């Protein structure tokens, strides 16, 4: 989000959730479900795999 200069509110609006719900997911309070990740990826025009762990991102 930051690379594309999207605020949490803008992403939340684009995917149809509240900013509070998005924030809870980003903080790890609640998990994302696959449909939410797909909608966020589509809104940001990135592959959904960008949100999944890879060996480079783990550790």
C-alpha cells in the first residue's frame, strides 16, 4: 500500500470493508480470508501471491 501511496481508508473503500476492519487484519488481530486478499490485490493491481510468504520474506 505504501509503495503505491494508498491509505488504509482508500484500500478499505476499494475492497468494501471499513478502515477499522482492514486495520485489524493488517495488525494480525483478525485473519484475512482469500476473497479479501483477492480484492485487495485487484485494487492495488498486484498479484495475490505478493501477500503470501516466500523464503525471502520469512525469517
